[in-house]
C-alpha cells in the first residue's frame, strides 16, 4: 500500500499523522516512511528516539519500494499542482490532515478549488488537533466540509500534549508516559482501520 500525507499549510499535523499511520501499518506488514518534506521533520523525529519502522529520505525511494510492503510518504510542504497530480496517480490513498480552524479550512478549500478535480475517491481529509468539548470547532469544520462535498475520515484526532511529547521523545504516542496516551493512540488506530477498509474497497 502506498499512502501520501499532504497538507497545503504548516502545522496541520502532517508529520505526526505520517508517523502514527506508519506505526499502525508496521504492526501488520513491513513499512517505511519516506520523508519528502525539506524540513526533514520525520527524519528528525526518528533521530530523537526509536520508531517501530524505518524512516528514509526520498533518495532512497527506489530501494524502499523493493524492500517494503507499505510506503507512507510525508510529502513536501506546499505541494504544486503537478506534485499533487502525481501523488494522486501513484498513491492508493492521499490523507489531508487539517486543523479545524477557519483559516486552515479556507486554505484547504481554495487549494482544492484551484486544483479542480482531485478524484474524491483518492483522498480523505483528516481533522487533527481537535479541541475538546465545549469547543464545537471540529463539528463545525466537519459540517462545512461535508456540505462542500469533500470526503472526510469518520474518525478524528484529538488535541493533546501527549502528541508533542511523542515528537520530542522520538517515539509514537503510545510510548509516552501520559495519562491520555492510550486514547490518543486509539485515535490513529481507528484511522488506520478506516484506511484499510477504504483501500480494500
Ligand atoms: P506539520 O507536519 O503539518 O507541520 P506536525 O506534525 O509537525 O505538523 O505538528 C505541528 C505541531 O503540532 C507539533 O508541535 C506537534 O507536536 C503538534 N501536534 C500534532 N498533532 C497534535 C495533536 N493531536 N494535539 C496536539 N498537538 C499536536
């Protein structure tokens, strides 16, 4: 399976999503995360600690394609239209992490409009860093995007410092000593299950 994680704006949890989806897949089959982001966030994350899968830069893509069953690509920030078309063609599914604030949603909608048609079966928007109740931001974002006819994952990722701790420790969130690490891990686990269902269809 080849998954591309992409976002049109920084701070949407693109790398955090790439790391946790790769961890989910690595429990089932050999998995590699390809860091194509010039910021090298995923490689830096991996260098700080230990992740249960390999992280390589894009120069190693060809070798990785031969060695691993699953490939997760942390794509470069601010992709151009040609990059996106190529990812759409070459990935089984694109995952677009999005924080539910109005500016991020506007940026995403503008980009999707500008792109014209990305095939709606080829991507899902993932709401990330969702603030807890009593905030309605995530629900509002979901309603708005659904009304706009855009495809979303059913699940979403809560906002929790445990994710920041995982990044600092170079681990996945389930390895962090934090009372909420289990529920945080379950959020990405549920998305992993959705991905398996979508890609099989
Ligand atoms: P991007 O790759 O889109 O720039 P990152 O994955 O690097 O995003 O995340 C940006 C910041 O948000 C990091 O500090 C990260 O630890 C934090 N973060 C990511 N996901 C969450 C979350 N669910 N809750 C709280 N903070 C998060």
